[in-house]
């Protein structure tokens, strides 16, 4: 409320609250911020220090080194029930909503499509953020296709192909 009044010199309306709560309106986030938020939902409210790599291989010796393990950074200030409701809603997107393509995967995932309007004369950005497997998450996946029109039509198929590849890779490594 204070931000809009200061920056836009306009009054905050209840409709602003509704729009913001579903990721519309004045909300500006990067794909990395969306992935970070999704990881907090996947971890049921625990926010971990992010890492880009799991291990590093020395090209001369082949020896692997592992960065420090992820540590809890903080816990979201929401009830377990509220976080479970969001995770369940993301699962419902796959079972009943705009993410249904992912229901054909051999494991359960949860996700949320997105469409970001950014320009009046160019196509919208298409987004999709997700985590899986649903019960015991191992990864978070965020897809953003600039000028991709809408998340369910263009970003979800990309996620589907990645998840299929990931699952087959896990199986090939004996992790099923």
C-alpha cells in the first residue's frame, strides 16, 4: 500500500490486493525469485541457501568436490496448513487445471502456469514453475519463454520434456 502511494501517487484499492495475490498487478519478480519461492513451498516452508551446483569435477584428476550442503536460511512465517494449501493447489493444477499435460509423467509434480503482460504491442511472456516429485521433492523447475504467449501452451510442454528426461536420467543412475 505504502509503495503504491509513494511511487505511483495513487490510492491502494482492494482490487490491487486481489491482483497482487495471484501474481498480477504491480508484482515484479525474476525467474530466479520465482524458483526460490517455489523451493520454499516444496520444502514446506523452509527456505534453504541456494546452490547452483551439486559437485565440481577436477578435469585432470577426475576427483569430485562438493560445496557445503544446503542449510536452512529461515522459515516462512505461515502456518503449515497455509503452505500445504498452496502446494495442494499447485498439485491440482496438474490434476485438473492448466498443467494437465504433466499428469502423464511417471511421478507426481506440482506446478503453476503464468502469463506476464509486459508490452501492449508484443506477445506476453509465458511462465511455468513447479517442483517434483510432489511428496518428496528433489528439484524445482522454472520455465520462462519471452513472448511465448501463455504458460500452459508453451512453457508446460518444455517442462514436460525436461521432467521426462530427468526421470529417465535418474533411472539410468539407479535412483528410482
